[in-house]
């Protein structure tokens, strides 16, 4: 199974290359990435130019990449040291774009609250991406000192989710 970092690297390499379609299969997991070809991109730009003469605001043209996975393991969150007066505070950041959930289900308690002690394998939240619920592990040992994102909010890759005091 690919790790999130490996998947990000594959996406980056394909995005920078001239490859328009990529499929990877391993142990029952399939990942497919497709991007528009140059001619399709040129046609959409040409259509946009024609369309802008008829409409006051042109539509936004976006390149889309499709990533399909069948089974997703627990994800490990990235951590980064925050530049503050207290060098023991570390942020747990989102390893992907998605919707942030503090609880495994609406009627359950939150995975962590301010003051909870965590270790490397502690699950701190779920990030839903493409209808898949990814449990995020802390990757550090310490105490939660601040929750930076509200339940159900959209999060970006690298966005801080929690502040943790490490010692």
C-alpha cells in the first residue's frame, strides 16, 4: 500500500510530465490518474475565448486529476515545529485536502480534546477525501493544547489541525 507522501510524489511527477494517463495496481489497490491532453486543453481555451465574447465573466477552466483508491489505511499526519517562544509546541497538519471530523460518528466523543495525552499511534481525527474516511495518526507524543479546526470544516493540505506540547 502506498503512503500518502508516495502518492503525492506520483501526482507531482505526472503533473510535471507529458503523461496524460497513469494506472498503478498493487495488492488489490488501483490508482488511476488522468489529466487532459494538450489538444483538449487548447480546445477548452478556444471555447472559453469564444464564450467570453458572449458573457460578461468567463467561466473558470480547471485541470482535474482523478485519483481512485479501493482501500485506504490509516494516514499519518505531517508535523511541523511552530516558530514561537515555546519550542515545545508542534502542529499536527493535514496530510490531504478534505473535510475534518473530530469524532468517528456524530454520537461519539471526539478522538482528542485539549489536555489529552497522545502518542505516535493515537488517532486524532478523520479527514474525508473522495468519500473515503481517513483516520489521521498523531506521529508525535505530547499533550493537545489547541484544536485549530472546527468539526465538519474543509481543510487544505498542510493546514494546521492541532497544537501539541511535546515536553
